[in-house]
C-alpha cells in the first residue's frame, strides 16, 4: 500500500520512475518492458484511488474485490534471487501494471482486513488530499505528514483566535 500511496501522491514522470519506486520498496523481480506500461500503471493507480475514495466500507470492499478479480494472479512461493522464499502475486511474464495491480490489491486487502477498513483515507489538511495509509497503533492517523498536521493545527488555532 505504501507503494500505491507513493505513486498516487507523487506520480513519476516516466516508466523508469515507476520501476525505481518498485525497487525502493523491495520488489526485485524484472518486468518486461512494454510501451503501454506507463499509461496502464496510471490506470492501476486510478483504480486504487477509487478504493481509497469509496464512500462506505461495503463499497470499498466491492471495489477491491473487483480489482482483485481483474488481477487474476495466484500467490506462489518463489526463491528466484537466492534471498530466501517469499510470496509472489503474479504469474511468470506478467507486465509491470499487471503485477502492480496484484500486489497493490492484495496488500490493500490484507491491510484493511487486519487493521481496519477505515485505515485508508485522504489527508484531512486542506488542500492536500494525499493518500494516508494509517499504520499507527491507535488507528487515528488523519494527516499524510507532520507538515500537514501542523498546518491543520495552525489553521484551527487561527480560527479559534478570530
């Protein structure tokens, strides 16, 4: 989910930027290079943002289920890089957008079912609107950054003073 939020909050300018983000979060598998990767990955992120912005938990679950069905990859154990066994949510030879749809959807489903359906939202500091993946202990993260939290606190203080 952090990869999805990173892409949603700061969209890379090219395909290489997307692939670098996958490396930054620890994805090591090579992706076949297709001319449509950039545009199709943008569609994957936009579909995920529909899940983020769902108005209710049942609608969020329905949208996430639809995306997982579209991913249509099966999880499997692999040890392709000698680093030890781990799970892949992709079939061999899948494109970068297909792999990201699988990984993002499964990661989102695991996060929401283990931590709570409310732990995915937009930052409450207007006009920010970045995605917030709530990983706090108490499940009350409202802002995407300390900067946005401080900005909201200053705005509330000024409103009280007025």
